[in-house]
C-alpha cells in the first residue's frame, strides 16, 4: 500500500522532502469553497452537511499536491453539541451566548456525539474518497481555547474574561474543563473509528498565560485528552498546536504526550530546534502573510524553515491559518518549493 508520508512523519520518520498541508486549507481564498458555502446556507450548515463538508475538504487537494486533507469542521461544534447556541455572522466570526456559572452545570454530554454524527459521517466519506497515500487529519479545539469562546461569547484579543473566570471560579472552571476533556475524548475516538489517520489539538489561545496557568489550563487538559484517547486507541497519532506557547513549548511537548508539535510563526527556528527533543517531529511554521506577499518574502523563508528542520521529522505548514487574501498562484509555488529536494 502507498505510504502516507504525512502520517509517517508524525510517527517519527524523517522524509527527504517534508510533507505539506496548509492550516485552514479549505477556505475563502478558494472560489470553489465560496461557491459551495453559498449553497450550504450558514457556516454551521456546511459543517453539518456530510456531502458538502466532504466536497470542501477535498477541494484544496484537487488543486495542490498536498500530503493531507483536514476534515472541514470547526472547533466550536463542541459547545454547539453541548447545548450552547453558536452562530457565525459573516465578517464577524463566531458568536455564542456567554456561558455563566449556571450554564456550566447545564451543559449536557449525553447527546453530544449524536449531534456530531454528520461530522463523523463526513470523516468516513472523505477517507473513502481520498487516495490511499493521503493522510486524513481530524481535529478538535483544546479545552482552554474552546472555553475562551464559551465564556466570552466571541473572540477576544487577550482572553481577559476567560482568564479572570479561571482565577475567580476555579471549581466551576474545573467542571467546564472536565466536560470539554471528556467530550473531546469521545469525539476524537469517534473520528479515528470513522477513518481519521491523525488528529490535531488546536490550542490557538495558548498565549497570555503565566506558567502556572499554562500548566493547569493548557498542559493538563491536553495531557488528559491524549491519555484518554490512547486508552481506547493505543498509539493514536496526535499533533498538538499550542499557538503562542513560547517559553512553555518544551514542557508542552514533554508532558502532554503529543507525537508531533505544531509551531506558530513567531517561534524562532533556532530556539525550536535547540530546545525541543532531537527526534520530536515538528510542523510549521511559515507566516501566512509571507504567502500573501509571495516572491522573495516567501521563498527565502521557506528555504530557511526547511534547512532549520532538515535533521528531524518535519511537516511543512503555515504557522497559523491561510487568509482569504492569499493568491492561489502563491500556494502553487509554495507546494512546488517545499517538494523540491
Ligand atoms: O481546511 C481547514 O483547515 C478548515 C477546517 C477548520 C479548522 C481546522 C475551520 C473552518 N476552522 C478550524 C479551526 C478553528 N476554528 C480554530 C483553530 C485554528 C486557528 O487558530 O485558526 C479556531 C480558533 C476556530 C474558531 C473560528 N471559526 C474562527 C476564529 C475566530 C477568532 O477568534 O479569530 C473563525 C473565523 C471561524 C469560522 C471558520 N472556521 C472554518 C472556516 C473556513 C471559517 C471561516 C468561515 C467562512 O467560511 O466564512
């Protein structure tokens, strides 16, 4: 059977040229995505429509020689499945009814997986449509990151509401983390059973935390999810992406049990390579803005990133999501450059 280069790299095998996928690779920079999205109605309707979610997941692989597909969904389907209403407004991002102390105790795990059944159906459809050498990545948001949206009701630049809540109401906060940890374990196990090869934990708001808070709010919940998934799927391959972890990166890598570590673009290449265990696979970390601008601004940096991680397993990716302004020709050029020996 054809080798899955991306999966093999997550499992610790260095490749001659790094496999590549692009964070948020299905999205608004693609005209075919915009067209399918318009057909679906709202954004969540697209996430819960197995046929259309499969279609948009596969779109970027038809255009570019990527090594992996990532399930089209969102990290906020978990609060939605737990009974907290989630909406997406065009140009505004996600909007939730902020959850308070009472709301936390009203969350219900009972029907969460049932609610997520269309997403799991999409995983199965994608896997059967995908070439055998392509890796299928499933995902969920890490509990702290999901909690920042649940507590604040929308994106916030400094996660002030959630950080304050965690300090002021440690008991209620711990109960919220417990619900998110347990739901995420069930959801990720179900994604593996449905056909995912690898899963990624998106901890997009791992920044702005002191190291004590980082331990309890980021490391512990991620560690518990990974241990919980592996109790049911031994050796399940898992990537962690703690965006903004900075000086906490090494302890995240060592204590959570991740197979591979996603690096944001602000992580210095020499710092990452000298700090992290020598055999730890890393993923990243081109600034998405360099992909928008292209030319020398992109090309020189792509080579620097490849060279920095040439001696360890490395998956090429952006250091955060691709943005709608990105020219498609620049993505084509990026894939070509990464694949060149
Ligand atoms: O191909 C893919 O990668 C698409 C699948 C995907 C993933 C992995 C989407 C679709 N969302 C996500 C993860 C996600 N969602 C994260 C973690 C990654 C990251 O840090 O970017 C986060 C924080 C969210 C929450 C979210 N959903 C935001 C961010 C708001 C903020 O605080 O900055 C937004 C704008 C969304 C909507 C969304 N999700 C996905 C897409 C393509 C979109 C845009 C919606 C549209 O079509 O207009």
